[in-house]
C-alpha cells in the first residue's frame, strides 16, 4: 500500500500479493491476488492478470474477511469501561434504572455513531446493534440514522424501551413495541441495503411464553430475524428457555440465542438440529458475575458452532481480536485444567475462533451466502492487517498471529462492498472528531441528568 497513492475508488480493484486467510474451506490460506468487481469478490488466485482495474500492492498485508459481530449494544457507548467491576445485577440497575430513563434521541445517535465507527475502525465490517433503548419512535430513528452515517454493514435490532425495566423485563405480559412495524415498513423495508433490520426480542427469561410466541410470530410476519438473550445465571438454568421454545416450534435458522451460559447440553443439541444459531460473549461472561461460564466447548460437543459477540463495552473490549483470545483461552483453561463441566469437549483451535468471528457471525445474521469468507461471488467485505507489525511479525502462522497477537490497531484498511471505508489507518466514512464531540457533549448531559434523577 503506497502511502502517497490516492485512496482507491472502489470500483474494479486487484489486491495483489497478499497473504490471504480466506476462511473458505476450498481455498484455505495462500499468497495471492483478490479481484474485486462491482462490490464482490470476482476471483481469488495465486496470480491474476486483469486489465482496467486499480492495483493495490498487498504484499505487506494479511487479507481476511471482515469481522461480524451479531450482538452489541451500541447505545451503551457512553458507559464504556465503567463496568469493569460490575456483576449482572449491577449492570441492570445502572442501565435501566439510572441511565436508560434519561437517554434522549440525540444521545442514542451520538452513542450509536461513535460506537459503530470504533467497531468499523477495528475491522468489524458487519454488526448487529441490539438496541433495547426504544423509549420513543425518535430514539429508533436516531439509531438508524447513526448506523447509516457511520457506514459499514449494520443490522438494527429493534428492542424494548430502556426506561422502565419492571413491566418489560420481569415476567412481562407486554408484547414487543408496536413501533417495530413503522420502522420496518417506512425506514428499513429492504433486506439488501447497507442497514437492515432484526427484532431484538426479550425471550422466555424476561416475559411469558405467550408473549415470546407472539413476538416471534410478529417478527416472522414482518420478515425479520430474531435475536434474544437466553441461559444467563441460575435463573437461566432453571428456566430452560430453549427447550420451552422448542416445544412451541419456535426454534429455527432465523433465530439467534445469545450467551446460553447455563443452558443445557440437550438444549444445544436442539439448536443444532433445528439450525438455530448461537453467539457467545466470552469476555463479558468471564468478567461479570451472574452470567455463568461461556458455553463454547459445550456447544461444540453438541455439533453447534457459535459466533462471537462483544455484547457491551461497559465491561468487555470492543476489539474482536480480544474476543477471539478470550474464547480460546477460556475453553483451553477448562480443557487443560480438566474442569468438570459436562461431557468431553472437542479440541478448539485458533482457526475455530477466527471462523466464529467471521463466517459463523455471518451465519448468525443469515448472511453466510454473502459475507464471512473471501469466496468468489460473495461481497467484498475485507480487512487488511499489516503482517510486519511489531506484535505480529514474522507471521509464519497468520491465523495464530491474528488470534494470539493481533489488536484493532493493526487494521490498516477496511473494505465494505469493495469500497474503502478505512484506508492507510484512517476512517473515511464520517468525521471522527465531530462524532467524538457529539459523544462528549452527550456524556456531559447523561451523567449530570442521571445523578440528578438519583437524588429525587
């Protein structure tokens, strides 16, 4: 990559001589070229001769699919890193009793914009924003506006309000907010746009099974995927939410179950058999008491391959490299320490967790035919990582280097639909300083308003 060369226009482009980590089983890893045309990967070969295209010298780079995070709460960006010592009950108090009630639409916009830009900067080309802060229709609209402004590929997960947890999250009999219809029909009707839509449903651990059934059927009527939190803590183990949903024929490939730390092994088997996907947030579960141990290995033992997701930057890092390391380290610790935790588990590798962060994330969003690997015909959502970086060289094993040594700062370039959204280490989609100013201004208001509300 020539620092003096202009940013590629993103039409027809040839990435030449990169160390390709394709995540495509047929292609594997190779040193070679990637031809991009009309936003898609047109060809992958050791050497490609192509006319009438921009040439990018990628010899110094690892080229891999963009990361896919199917579960992140971007509205919580103003609370970044404040929950390092919180457990799950403390999080609920801070989020839904202290801060959630004072969030204005402008605060949702500032949080979502900055959080999505940060994720994009770290190579997360696709992200589902699990937005349970729908205090008004304007809150939804501002979240969608921010996702569009940030660039990248995003899914807006429409959730419940964040200003009154009792009626919405404790054996709730309230069905999903009806404004989801308006958002689907007027704002996010296309499933092919850069920003699409899903239902962020509460699930059986927060509302009655009758409500769960109505919510899922509503999502399917609207043509939306469903994502929900399940299997958290002792209550999750007792509830057996996955089994209950199976009894009502609600499982299926359009549903993603999040966390599942205390779900049963037999329930993971049900997910695998029905094509239902799961996502683990290892760092969050390891750092915050109340979730239970990450279930990665127990899922693998039942034939279920999970994706990886950050969850919340209150407690977890937003860096998907860190999330991969956490998943690998946690599972190895259990296996190497022979910690009793269910039946024997298959070994886990660095390649596994890289796949969890890419192709399995794409599967969790129903996008595995479009993104998640460098495969001819798929969309060109790619990241370039400098392989001679001090923390990565000599990159003899590129997958090991990425998983064990990589961090977000190594991401030099990001392409979405073949278009550069980050180049030469600089984001191109939005004014980062303006986004930072908006976030700072929002934080000033939020912390003051929350403190005042607590004194009354």
